[in-house]
């Protein structure tokens, strides 16, 4: 029998948990069901995780990392006209489109994290996990917006954490709406509207790297990394 490292066991159990939750919800995601899905012995679970709740935290972190990867890749690859840098609206839209491509390819993953969020809110002792989940979402959005501003040479009119909250609120509603009706055309229109809304908060920088008419102390805010949910 092949021997697996702890990291390999953790990854296999996280992916198995996502499949189990996708099929039967959180209530069916018992430790026994998850290890069976992963093709492991029950004893193997405790080599990788101290508890089921630790596994749930890892599942949430895994999905957020996937979303992060797709959105950032799409923004970095956003097309430009000739040698010009893509504008802020195009960059924001590319990031949202990258997120949507992941959502539409793996809707079960997003459904799972929504379920896990509600599970954490209802379970005594797990409330902090729900708060951490949204802190991670906002940090992810903030880093994406900071990258967009840097590439487009703009500065946000709102503090980055406030703009990140707006972006996360949109993505939540957008995700639930698409999961309900699977209307790709409506999703595209919503992405356009969100890109317009967010881009409206951008101010161009002058050649010195400051917003036009801004004092010399002005600078683009940075958002901290999102190592909030344990990986």
C-alpha cells in the first residue's frame, strides 16, 4: 500500500469532504463518510487533522485559495489594446470573470462553503470560523483591488477595506443568484455592472504616482495577506 505524507493526506481528505458535502450537505459529512470517500482507514484521519472542525477550516481555506488563484490569474492575463495597460474597469471585470469561471466550473465547492458558513454560525464554539471566513474573503478582494490599482495606475477613493467589503457583498449576492438560476447571460450583465460600480471609485494618478491634485503624502493603500483561515 502506498504511503502518503501528512500534506497528501490532508489534501485528499479536503477534496473528499468537498465531494461528500456537495452530495449530501454538511450533515452527511461525518468523519467516517469523509475517510471512506478518500479511500482511507478511519485511523488515517487523525494523522492529518486533530478534529472534524479543523478539517472544515481547511476545506474553507482550500476553496478560497482556488478562487484567489483563478481571479488573480485572470486579472494578470487581462488583454490590453496594443502596448497599453488595461484600464481599471477591464482589470476589475477580468478578476470577477476569473472568479465566475471557477464558480461555474465547480458550483459544488461554492455551495459547500456557503453551507459551512451557516454550520459555523449555528455551532457553539465555531462562530469565529464564520467571521474568519469573511475576513479572508475581504483580504482576498482587497489584494485583488490593490493589484488592479497598481496595474492601472489609479488610486481608490475609498479605503481599501471598505471597497473590499462592497466587492464581497456583490460577489455573495451574485454567487447565490447564479447558483439559483444558472443564467450565464444575467451573470455577465451583473459582472459588467459591478465592474462599472467599482471602477467609479478609482482616481487617476499623476506622473509622480499621486492622485491629481493630491498632497505629497497620499499613497495607494495596501491590504494585508489573507492568512486568516488555517490552511
